[in-house]
C-alpha cells in the first residue's frame, strides 16, 4: 500500500464487499458533518453502503479517480478543496427541501453524489443552478427527451418553437392604447351578453306572457258570445213593526236586522241547486245554455250533469245581500235579454214563496216550542211535589223543628257537664278532697257524657230502618228547593207561551220588489279589455313567480 504525503485534511474510501482489495488501516474520517447524515438520510449518504470521497470542484465525476480511491489512495489537495466547498455549502443554511431537490437533479444528470451537499457541489461544478425553477421543470420531462446545452452553459429544454421568432409584447403600441382597446373589447363583450340575455328574456316573455294574453284577448273580442244581464233588487219586511216583549226586540224592530236571517235564508235558497232545478223545470234553464250558437267555452252540453249545469248557474246568477239596508241584489245574465228578464221574475216568485214559508214555519215553531216548554215545566213541578211528600211521609214531618229541639237539649247537657267538671276540679284542688263527693261528681260527669253522645248520635248516626236526622233534614230541604225552582220554571213557561202566541200573530213577513227586472239592450259581458288586462297580469305574475323560484333554486344548487 502506497501513501501520499500527509495532507491537512483527508479521507479514504473503503472498498465495497463485492470488490475485494486492500483496506487502509488509517482511521476513516467522513467529510460531512454527522448531524447532516442524521438529518438527511439517504442511500447515497449511508456509510455502510458506500464510501466517502471528494472530487475537485472544477471537474465532474472521474472513473480513474474512483478507481484510485478504491485502491486505498489518500485524497489529494484538490480533493481537500472539494471538502472545503462542501463545508461552505453546509454553512449556507440550505433547507431539507432544497437538498432533496439537488439530489434528484444530480441523479437526473447522471451524477453520483455521496451526500446532498455533494450533489449541490457537483451541479454547480457543471454550471447548473440546482434551485432554478426552469431546472425544476426539467424533472417532469419524458425519458426520451434529452436536454440541450446552450451557449451559456445551462441545460435547457428542447426547442419546441421556431427560432428567431419574437414573442415579446410589441413596443410600437403604447400601454394606454392597449388598455383602451382591451376595455373596449370588454365593453363589446358585455354589450353582446346583454343583448343576448335581452333577446332570451323577450322570447320568454313572448312565449309565456304575450302570446297567451293575445289568445285570451282574441277570444274575448272575437269568439265569446255576448251576455245580457238583468238587475233587480228586493227586500223582506215585517207586517208589524211594534216592539216585542223584550227590550232587544224593540231595539231591532222595524230595521234591517229584524229580517236579516230571513234575507240570508232567501239568498241561500236562490243560490242553491234546488232553485236551479226548479228554474230548469219551469222555463228551461239548461235548454237555453245548450244552444249551438253559444261559444264552446260558455256552452252547456245537452247531456251535461246537474253539477255542470249548477256551475253555469252559479256563474251567471249573482246575488248579494247588504246587511245595513236589508236589500238583496240579483244580477242574472243570459244570451238573450228577454230570457234574462223571464228568469229574474221566476226567481223573485220563488223568493216570495220561500219568505212566506219561512214566516209560517217560524210562527208555528215559536208557539210549538213554548207549549213543549210549558208541558216540561208542569211535569218537573209535579215530580218535585211528589218527592217532597214522599220524604215527609217516610221521616219526620218537621225535621227542622226536631233538629232544633235536639240541639237545645245538647246545649243544656253541655252546660251541666261543664258545671260538674268545674266542681270536680275544685274538689281535686283541695289538699284533702272528699272522696264521696269526688266519686259522685265523676259518676255524674259520665252520665252527662253518655247523654251528650246519645243526642249527637240522633243527629248524625243512621238507624237500621232510616237515615240520620241530619240526612233526612237535608233531603227534605233539597226537595223543597226543587219544588220552588219548578214553580219558577212553570211560571216562566206560562209567560213565554202567552208571549209566543202574541208574537206569532205579529211575525208576518212579506217580500217587496224595489227594482223590477228590465231587459237590457246592450250586452254587459264579456268585458273584453278588462279581462285581457287581467289575463296579462295573471300570466306576468305566474312568469315572475316561476322565474324567481328557478333563480333561487339555481343559486342554491350552485352554492
């Protein structure tokens, strides 16, 4: 083994196990700091798998130097310079990420560094900046792409664009002009988008609002059959406006509130299916609205059901009641003015019959109710009297007097008992009481106590055959109270019967027509312009609600 002159700092590479050779007995000193090895472990920095070496800073990897080192040769002064370069790199304070980046770049360029700092040294020796971003991008190039070295000594990606072509911004156009042109282009784009959105909006409005409104207006102006309406007014009055038996009846007599129920009942009858069937039977309501010259929407099928005919009846027969004036207003529309007048007169006749029937029923019901109430009051009074008599026969006739006598006797016994107890206490307070007197007083006290208990038992305890005296007295008192109540109810029923008979003779209702039905000369329906405007508002409202709902749902889904 040959040894070079002693250097200031050196290191020796050990021969791998697969390649036997002489091993230096000189102590091996690693060039890197052990802390660096612990901090950046890697396959190249492991001492067991590879030996330490140093290369000159101006040369790349040299196989001859590697062979000499494996043979156990001591590093030269140039190799010591490499160690100094590594120490300088270590003092730069590079991060772990930068060191790992340098190791990957060294492997990409075919270098064999012994550590991360050695990888930085080797890359810098070849003129490559390991931390340049362009060099980092070269790591993701394909395997078949070979880097090309430029004249400046840096490894660059292959040229993919024609050489000599300039891609820098032109200096002939000023920045202000370029900015103005860009703003103009943005404004044109905004204008195009606005026009496109406005065109879409107008198309939707045309399809969902204007077109349906046009169809509805065309129907009302050109197709709909004109309807002639006949208006009439009538009210219900009482035959006698005098006050009744109660102040409330005098307050409302002679006013519209006195006949309000009759007016409401009459209005309900005229709007019922019964009145429609009667009108159809008398003057042919269904036949009139089933004529072929009526437009299909307002026409009634000849074989239509009663429900379909009733819907047409409710549509063209409108009634309203004014509670302040008591007037019933009726408007009836048909395709013929004469028929409309005829239908109105028939409905007024039906209303008169209904009012007469209601007043008659009301009079009979009032008297009938009063008579039934009187009969019930008589029966209750008779039952209360019989119960009182039965209780008096089965017990004491005058339970209140008997209870008073017993209470007086109990009070007398209690006074005597109190006197005897005072006398006994007086004798017992003596130093030498008389035994005979004490015994006599005690026996008297016991007798009085037994008497007091006996009298109390007469009031509260029940016997085998009857209840207690207190219970009997309570039952008799309740029976007397029930009898008094029954007398009052009977008296009220008699008065109500007399008042009902008097009031029934006065409650006579009759119907008077204030506005007679007259056939109209001009059609009243349909109101084409008003109905068209209403249709436009309805379609616009539906479109607005649908648009708002769709935009809200779209925003919820996008968010």
